C-alpha cells in the first residue's frame, strides 16, 4: 500500500493469518521509536520548533503548531489570537491535504479507480499560499511576529468545491458493489478511533452509515467526506481572525509546556521541558500509537473478517497510520 517513506518515524507491519476463509489472527509489529522526539533534546527551543515539522513531515504543520504552543507556554510567551488563528488555518489546511491524499490517491489505487492528483495539487497549493501570504518565513519561531495577512486569491475556491466533487461518491459506490461497507467495523462497545470517525461520529451521513452497515468502511468514508465538506469553511473562518501581531518576548528562560492539537488522524500532544532556553525533555503522543496495537481498532476490525486483501488495505487506510505500513499474509 502507498505510504510515507520509512525514516526516523519507523514503520508498521501487519500480518494476517488465514483460518477457514477468514482472518484468524492479526499480528502488528512496529519499529516506531518509543521516544523519537528526544532527538530534539539539547537544542535551543527555537531550533527545535523550526526543525520538528520538517523531521516529522507527514503532519509537519501540526507538529510545528503543537511544538510552538508547548514552547511558548514553557517560556511564558503571551498567547496571541491573531497568530493562533493563522496557525489554526495552517493546521486545518494540512488536515484537508492528508484527507484528500487518502481519498484521491490511496483509496482509488486499492480499488482500481482513476487517481485524482488534481485534488492533491489544489490542496497543496493552499498550504503553500498560507505559508507565503499569511504565516511568513519566521512563523516556526516562538513568539514570532505576524505581518498583516495577505490575500489568498482564488486558492480556496478549489477546497470549497471538495464537498461536491464526485470522487467520494464513486468510492462509496465501489464499496457497495463489493459488499464491504461494513468491513472492519468496531466491535460492540468499542470506542471509535481518534480522527475523522470520532470527530464526526454524530454527523448525519456518518450516523446513517453506522445504522446501515455498522462503524466500518462506509462509516469511515462518510466521516472523511464530512471533513472535506466542513474543514474548508472552518479554515476560511480562521483566516478572518488572523491579524497583524508584534513579536512576543519570552518572560522566562525555563519552564514546562504541554499542547494538544487536532490532526487528520486525531489529537497530537507535545510535552517539553526547557532549561535556560535549551530543550531538556521533549515527548510526543500521536493517535497511531493507540490505533495500531493488539487491542486497537485495526486489529479488532480484521480478526474474523472475510479474507479480502483489498478490504483489509482499505481498512488500514481508513484508520490511517502516520508511518509506513505494510500488510502481509501468513501461511494459513
């Protein structure tokens, strides 16, 4: 399956063991470092915030925003609503891009449909425009000033059109044709995984899919569609609150900070400790760490399911690991 390249983030390998035409057992092996963020310990706080989103680049904007908020809390840098709104727009733009990449590239590839790179290009164009016209070159520095926001031009128009693009409906039709709308459903009483499904659990289309097929592929696709329908408007609203802001100085050189931001895959938490401007402790918590375990929704949705490699791949894509992932079939 198409995934981000394996690097410091590690990788996940899922092995399915068949039993009577179904998945008898699931083994999940991960090489994700338990404390990857510790590589930033010993750096100046500003160097850490400048680099972390480039090292953990899949959700680079969210990583940067979480790091900035944690560092600013630690250093006593006053919050600034205008800056927070600009960062919120960047984070939501990245959420849109990540969702579009799954639905426009990875799902069609698994199902044998035409890819839609045009949608990915449109989403990426908004990310680039936000950095160039709103955030500015120094936005990764704690307490950085924000210049008067520029105009986004027509770059948001394509995002607003995502809600009516025919691709998600085409994906839903193929799920129905293959009879896999309920594949990978949560077991009774199991909480939905962090991300689109839990975020949009009560959205009408998601609730309808759950009622008809259970909380499986169709419900997860409906949740992703809801994000595509609502996030562009939320992004545009955030941009109206972005405002010119002067630089904000640190009021102390040492402290602790914790920040949590939402990503396409769910909440991302950063914890930092800074002593005399140097990061002495740095830790992150990402949704993948809970979702891809022996008791998580990936495994529970596969055990006992029909032995369908395409549906299994879509199930993993729908829960969406933030690292490289492969699915193998063991000898039954």
